C-alpha cells in the first residue's frame, strides 16, 4: 500500500510539473511571437512553403533527393542548428526526429502551423496560411440515393474534371502546401481513375483518406487503397439494423456496407463509421456504437445533420438543440469507457466534453486528454471547433472551391485560382474567421472553443455569421429575446391604455 501511495504521489508530482512546464512554454512562445522582429524572422523562414522544403532536405540530405538554392541553404543551416539543439535538450533520438521529418503530412503540417503563426500571430482559434485539409468531392456519380445527401449526388456532373485536370488539381493543392486530401463524392470509388488520383497524392507525400458508402469496398479495392497508402477510410452507416439503414441509403445496402467494413478491418486500414443523426435514428446511437466496437473499427463519428442538398427535403427530421446536447453528452461519457474513439462533427462537442469529462475533444480533427484545466482551455482555444475557412476547405467535382462541403458558396476554382492567395484574401473566408461578429456566438464564453457550425447557420439563415440553431445557447438567447419583446409590448400597451384613461 505504501508503495502504491508513493507511486501516486510521484505521478501527481510528475503531472503537476509537466503542466507547469507546459504553461511556462506557452508564455514563452506567446511573448516571443508578440515581438514583431521575431515574427518577421519566422515569416522569412516559413513563407511560401520554404520550411517544408528545408525540412524535406534535412530528412533526405544524404540521398541527394532534394536540392536547395543558396538562400534556402543558409536558412537550412539555421533550422538545422535549432533542430540539433532541440534534440539535445529533449534527449530525442535521431531516429525519432528523422521518422517525423520523413513523414510528408507531418512536415507540411508543421510548416503550415509555423507559417500561420508568422502571418497571423497566435490567433485564437488558429488559422493556417493554406488549407491543412481539403475535402474533395471528386464526382457526383453515386450508386445510391441517400435521403440526406449534401451533394445531391446521382449522375456525373456536367463539367466534372477529366483525369488530366484532376491530376493537375492535385499538383496545385500540393504547390499550395496542402497536407491532406480526403476524397469524397458522390461515391469516389465510382470514378474509374480514383486510383490514379490517389497515386498522385501519394507522390506529393500528402495524406490521403476516402469517404465511401462502403458498398464498393471489395477485397480488391481495399488492397488498392492500402497500396495507395490510404491513411483512413470513413464508411457511412446510419443504423445498426438493416431496415432503418436501408431506408436512409437504399435497398440491400446494409449487408454490403458491413462486408466492406469487415474487409477494411481485415486489411488493417484505419477505419471509421460515420452516422448522420436525425430524429429517425436518434435512439439508435448506443446500438451503432456497440456495432462499431464489435466490428473492430477505430472510430465512430456522429455527423451533424445539415439541411443542404437532398437534406433540404427532410429538414423537419433535424434534432432539437436539447436532443443534440444530450446526444453529445452521451457520446462524451461513453468515450470514457469505449475501446474506440468517439467523435462528432458538431463544434459544440468540444465545449460539451470540457464541461462533462474535462477533456478537450477537437471535434473530428483530434483528441487530447490532458486533465490540467489551464492546458485544456489553452489547447481548445487554438483548436477552435469548426475548421471551415481556418484549417480546411472543399473542392467540388468541377474544381469549384467552397468553404465547406456543406456550404455551397463558390469562392474560386482550383484550376484557375491561386489557392494560397484565395485562402488569405477571400471575403467569405475572412468573415467565417471573425467570430466576434457572429450572432449569439460572439457573446459566448466558448466562442474560441466552438464557434458554432457555419454551414448550419448558412443553411437556416443564408448567412455565414448567423447563429447555429443546433446550440442550446441559441435557444436560450432566442427565448430571452422573445421574452424581452413581450415585455416591451406589455409596457407599450399599458402606456397606451394610461393615455386613453
């Protein structure tokens, strides 16, 4: 017992000490970057993908794979000195450092992060200088007709990119510094050239994942996905029973989807199940998570229903703000005992997790579990809930660029526009980033952590800075406004009666 008590005390001391060091590091970084000269130096090192090239050179210098110009080489020497000192101070082995630097997604992510800090400062929530992630709807073709399909997918789009144009689009995303591309649709596996697109993504050392209805995940296709270095496959499944899933997705799809998931798990590809929750399958969530655990997948994700595309036809099936709050609370609590990751695309999930279990859950981007409140709050402020216009954007089958797959606002075209310039200068994207101007969210204590779903605000009010009706705070604020209006009318009415008397 005494030994156990000693271990607990040591662990408590270690955790407290780590928390103190993290806070000290946070303050040091903030003070350092508050200095205009420091940020100017960082900008010269990072701008226009320079740091990614330099880190790539560092990782492959012995292979002569990368060549640097004179100015880049001088910067490389400075970066090398910083990395070497960092290794010495942290006792990290060369093997671990080189493993990270050899990972294209990691290199690009670090480069975008530091470049974002140099460009925008330590903004809360954080903004990169180019999208970290692009969700690319590569086709409108689909072998199913989902009732809530945001893309209204069915047949091929009129101006869908050709193979040559699609490969050029990948090249342009790589040139902009994009770290990760998620292929979606429609059904991406219906594109006959999907494997060529995947290989081009791999060539540029970007991360690659795919979202599918699962019916085409044959053993052959799954092996091709693994060969293309697909990091993650997300499969749509809306119920744990055949009848309800088939109602949403189409007849005879349930068994084929389950078989596709089993093929992925068998092949060892990181697999997630995505479930769009409406009033019809609200009570299915516990059974869906049970099924996901039993199938051996890695992630179950709640998808926020957004009435866009064919979803506008079933708008009345949207769950209430109270139902969504209870759902997110259930997912957060269940995540404490689940053997798989449980996430949500609802930006309110980060707030609910902080309030319910004391952990930061970065919606569908990442998971953190530090118990120290100051660190939790600090991380959450930077992660920032909704990533549209800050960390990710969408590309349509014809190359149209949009802030989010659920937000059909054209802001450019991947083939004709400079993605980096568009990302920094576009009026709509900058409006999405300005949470101080949002209805309801602007006065919320959790504004930086959450920010509401901009796609829902656009779907319900036609404005990206409107309120998110799916949040309980909107309901409270709306009720308060109604009560205020009633009170004003009563006062006005009493005054009129007084004058008449």
